[in-house]
């Protein structure tokens, strides 16, 4: 299996909504975003599949070393072998990859966030930086497009957090800020026990409104000159915003199930942005 085959399988096998946006890219850009996304999946899986924190920490430390070696001209992992030949062409820097690893390390060491400012730091590392790299790959000419991409990354990550509250609770993690749980009178134990209440619904509606606001902010920041090139990101926004709407219609019943869109609906939403420019 070639490194390119490896990253292709890693990206496609994840079942992520991101993959649908990649389908419409020209081959060089598709190769770059697929390799970068495969890297993000590799390090994220270290945390998600962890049964021993010490082992996971060792694996992330290995990835830090692998990234440093790759940028020194000595990649060994298939993902880095696929990524390095095209990294310079799309301004993918070592600091970007190390930031993603740092965000994953936070998952090993932290299961609560005191407030939204603290959560934003985490979202910056695992999603904002990813958004910035993606925007560079898709093609940008305006500096403000970086702010758009970062804000959109935050919105996508908050949507993920809302969707995954129940799954994260099984792992003992609660990403919803502690001071906001207190504001709505929801205890951590209720979430860990996956107990619904009107208070929980109100808390989740508050989170959804914040995410919706970030989508609006992101769209307002996107320069007209870059809108066409940034269609893949807009596809992701369309899919994730539709998912957020679905979660709201299900009244935030996310503690016992993972609400998702069908592959056909994801493809339709992506195609609609590509062909019609509609979100």
C-alpha cells in the first residue's frame, strides 16, 4: 500500500462529513487535504482509542518526534510520507501539526473546562488551526479569510461537542463549560449518568445558539474574492449546520445516541454548495 493509498483509506474510512467536501477538489488540493486530514485522524484516534493514558501520551510524544523528523527530511509514517512532498506547496508548517497534537494532549490531561475562554483554547488547537490550514489548501488571496476559516473551525468543533455529549460522557469527559453548567443548574453527574431534564435542554440550546452565531460570524468574514475557492469549507459548514438543526429538532437527545445525517443528504448538501453556491 502506498502512502497515498493509506491516507485515502484513512480519510474515507472515518465516515466524516469532511470527506464529502474533498470530492469536488482538483487532484493536487484533494491530495493535500486528504493527507492533512489523515494526520488529524491519526493523532485524534490515539486519544479516542486510548485505554491507558500513559500509552496514549507516549504515542502522542512519538507523533511530536515524527513531525519534527519529517520536517527535517526524515518522515517514516505513511501519513507523513504522503504529506511532506506537498506540505510546502500549500504552506502547511510544522507548527500547525504540533498544535493539533497539543490539542489532543489536552484531551488526555483535561476532562473539564472552567469557562468558554478555556474551551476556546482547546477548540483553537484542534479545529481553528485545522480550519486555517484547510483554507490555505483550498486557496485564499485575502488575509481575512484566515479569520473566517478559524471561526468556522470553532463553529464546527462546537457542533461536534454538542453532538457528542453522550459519547464523551462515557469517556468521562465533559466539554461544556463548568460555569455554564452551573448557570443552567445542570450537574456533571447528570451528564455522566446521561440524564435528561428541561435544564439540560436549555443548556444545550444555549450552546447551539453560540455555534449558530459563530457560523454567521464566519460567513461575514469570508471575502468575496475567496468565496469560490473556499467552497469546500462552505460545504462542511452546510453539512454541519444541517446536523445542528437536526439535533435541535430532536430536542438535544444526544446523551443516549449519536444524531447524524445520511450519506446521501451529506452529498446533496455538498453538491448544492458546489453547483448552486447555496448554503
